[in-house]
C-alpha cells in the first residue's frame, strides 16, 4: 500500500483540487493506497472542505503545532509500506508520485524531490542553495533541494523516528546518518495560486538549530562527523548569516 500524507493549514481553496489530482494519479498507478490529510489547526474552512471529500483519512490537530508535528502524526498513522509526503498548497505535483515510488522500489530508503525549475523568488532560491551547502557540510549528504516537500520513504526506515522542531526539512540527512540509502529525482514545482506562504523568520531560525541537533546526533551515533571542529564553527556562523538573510527577505 502507498500512503500519501499531506499536512495542511488554511488551504481551503487548494485541498479539493489537490485531492482530485491525487485520485487521478493513484487510479492510473494502480494498487491500494490511502490519502491522509492532517489539519494543523486551520482557522478557515479547510476542515469542512476535507470532510466533504471521498476516500480520505483526516487527522485533526487542536492547534497549529507546525508542519513537522503534522507530518509526524500522519506518518505514524499511515499503513502503507511506502509513505509519500507533500505540501497541500498545489506547488508539489501529484504527477511525480509514480516517479518517487519507482525509485523506492529500486531499493532506496528515501527519495527526495528536486525542484529544478523553482517558482520562487531569487532571494529564496539563493537562501535554499546556501542551506543545501550547509546541510551537506554538516551531515555529509548533498541534496540539490533538501527543503523540497515531496518525498518518499520506505515505511520501516521511519518506524522508530519521532519528528520535532522543523526536523522534517532535514529528515533525509538524519536518516542518511543512520545508514539509509537516499536518492533524488527531479520534480515539478508550480507557482502558488491560492493562499499565502507559511514560511517565517522564526521557522528559518528553528531550521538552523534542528540541523545542528541532527549533526550532533549523527556525530555521536552515525558517521564520524566532528561536531566541535572547524566545520562546526563555520556552520554555526553560516547559520547566523542565513538567519540574517531570512530577516531581510521576511521568509
């Protein structure tokens, strides 16, 4: 079975469109599947829209706990042997799901999307490249697009993992540190048509601290990374730079 987990917050204009796109893709792909929407305390009509949709499982969080907590709830409720995660804002394309699934079936544990043609501002793309470089230096895994939301995981690789903070962004790097085989495939990225972006400065700051935490954990339990060495100092300084850029860009 394939489980598709989608955290949503105030996406009332997007959920029905996304649901229909997923249904079309999964019917063509064949085999059993489930669609799990996690409503992260939406304050608009997102939940009512979700309840009107057929063939969905809905998890309702009592308040806005954040995307990572919503993903954690959905992942640990999922029954599939392959778990797909994606955003609910229509910027990820369900048409990429078969490509991710095929890569998992080749023997990979984690497959991350790579938005080769991003529909984002220059500032956000530049910040993303800097973050990708920082992640590679700190964890040993280089991805072109570590923050891409559409990803696929083999179920067993996630069973003992609990997500916190903004850890979902760096989950492939964390799992790589535990021995997972990680691949990356190009995916489509659409411009947002409805709603507003949920990225804020404090999220960027939390990302930095979570990346430092992941580096520390993998240093102690996985590949031999030197947390308190020169790379660690440089990485923390770069984190400050990234935070400063985030303030300027107000992402």
